[in-house]
C-alpha cells in the first residue's frame, strides 16, 4: 500500500483523535486504532509497548499484524534495540531499512518478513513521563514520508498517553470518569452531555486539548473547566487571544522579551508561557498565528523550552496547553497557511463544541438563564418569555450561537415595559417571515385573530396544557376554549410536562 497523501493523513489524524477521545478503556480503543493505522496509513505490524517497572522491561500490550507468539517475544530493556532506545531517550526514530540498522534486534521475529521495510517508533508520554512506545513498519519509502509518519504517530501517541498509564495506575486509568460541566455551560441536550463526558475523560491529565467549534459556542468555558478539574488547578490559568494581538507583538506576548530587544522594550517582560508556569495556557484562535510564530510554537511544544525575544537564557515551558479555533485547520494545512506538524502536535485530543442550532433542547433553558441574569444586572423584573417569542427563538438558526442568544435576550429585557418578553422585543433578524414565520397579517380581523391566538398560547403554557384551567383564567366556557383551540390548530399536549416529572 502506498503512503497516503497529505489530505488523507490529516483526515486520519482527525479520525484517530476522535476515536481515542471516545468512550472505552485501553483494550477497547487500541485495537481499532492500530487497525486504522494499517488500513488508512499503510503502517504494518504496529505495536504499542508499555514499561513494566517490576520486570524492568518494555512489553507489547497491543499489536496489529502480529501473532500471539510474536507479541510475547516483544520485550525490550530500556536502551535495548531501537524500541528500547526510543523509550530511554524519549526521541523518535525512523530508519529507511530496518535490517540494515545495527540497533534493530527483530525481537518479535517479524523482521524476516520486513527486512526491506522501514521502521518507525515514537515515545508515548503522559504527564511528561515516557511510558512506552508506538511503532510500525512500511515498505521502504523516502525520508520525507518517514518524517510525516513520525509526525502522525507522535500525534496519535500523545492521545494514547492518557490511556497508557503506569501499571500501578492502570485500573484507575480504565475506570470511568465523572462528567465535567463547565461553569456557565447551560444545557441538557445530548450534544452537551457528550462534551461533558469528554471533558471528564481528559481533564485529569495534562494532555494537550484542541477545542474546535464556531465562535460563541463556549470554548473558553471548556478550557477553564479543563484547568479547574486538572492536575494543575493550583497554578494560573493564562489566556491569550491570538487574533487580538498585532502580528509584531505575538512573539513577545507568548515568550516575553528582554530590555532593548526592540524599539519600545524598556524593560524585561515575562511572556504568557512564563506566566502560566505550573498551570494552563489557553491559546484562543490559534489558527490566526502567522507561519513564523507557528514555527516557534512548534519548537516549544516539542522541546518544552523557549527563550525570551532578545534573550539567551533557556526557560522551561512547564504548562498544560489548551488551544482553540473556529477555523478549519485541515483546510488551512492543505492551503499552506497552517503547519502540518503543528496541527499534529495540537490535535492530540480534539473536542468539538456543538453549535446552538444542534442544541435545540437547550435554547429555552439558555433563554431563561439569560433572562434571569440580565434582569438582575439591569434591575428589571422580567419573569417569562411569551409563547410567540419562544416560537421565534426556536425557529431561528443562530449563526452567532450562544453569544448571539445572550445579546438578543439582553436587548429584549431592556425593551420590555412589563414582566413578559414578547416577540416584538426580539431583534428584526428573528422577526422576518423567513426566519420565524411570524409576519403580521394585513387586515384588522387577521390581526385580532393573531392576538387571540397568542393569548391562548400564553394561557395554555401557564396552565401546562390544562384546558379547563385555561378556560377559567380567560373567563370563557370549556366548550368555547375547545372551539378556539381547534380553530387555531393548537395542541395543548405540547405544554404538558413529560410523565414521571413533577
């Protein structure tokens, strides 16, 4: 099988990250992952090893393309052979012809079938500690392809680190983790539940997380939750918005500068990496970084060290990195505006924040939440949202997501003169016929009917679909109430609470 093109490698890295961020322990995840590497990347006879401290050796814990006998043979002392060397040094290796390398031991015995094959092996880390290796073979190719293989396996190994903990911690690693709800993230939809489960899986580690999603979906809230529930919660949480910084100042903001490093540098300044030491650094809108800054950021991630601008002292980058972007990094890599190797380093644990249009069950919860917050902030006593306004909120597609919804509710709270938000209090974008099907009828009779329909809807909502109670509140008979409901095609059942809920 020929090596996959760059676009396919990016798709493979994305698929691998999504697989490892899903539910399941080591046994459930690694088998499908190694099979994916074989089928999509052409990496043959791949193996995952873990260091056994009691035996002082690396053992194969999962493999694809190896027999059980070959797996049992896969044991290496630290520093022994290519695999042991990778573990001992923490540096990846890629040899074009495995059989020609003096360090290649062929301990498993597969070398007789792969003598003309290239061999790639990378370290697997967790919390900065090398725990094992990930390796595979492929028919001999050029050095450029092997470099891409190293980048791909390094990205996969980064996601594996959260699962491949030391033997004494393995039971804890496989045990299910509690979901994490970010402060301010309101919702009960399936999409939100999945986000909280993924946050619960990755928060206890120091794994790099890439938050993906449109603007206004709550990526910063998720980043704060990762810090608050992570092992570095006692340290600082430092945020930098890469899109808000002038290009000439990004490097200084990230890494700091020495006095006299450039015009205006009148003193030494600590950068964000330095200020986040022992904590979490949140790189928001990382897709906006220029290519030169991307190169420097890649070095920091790889080497875990940096220098201030104009300085010679090497400083350690002791931070957990959380990045976020609303841009399509895969397309940017293909266009050459975002480095592929940096993409692999960031795409260790991808987490997608769902847009509001895919969280229909949460719109009313969020609207009520913002009504309460905005009423308190502006000294108002708004108690509810009318049914017509609810229909408009539910029909809108929310391109600005939760942030746009919050702004709409704040506007409505300021405009209303009583304790109810009506449809006409919402922005014009929600009141168009195309967006909400709420265009006003032309004649007086039609307008009066529209008002009557809205009153009926509000009353049914407040009585939770109880027709008799609604009739009493309106001062009409139950028969007339039934006739009006049928005339306007209303369904009182939609307002009744689900069975079993009180």
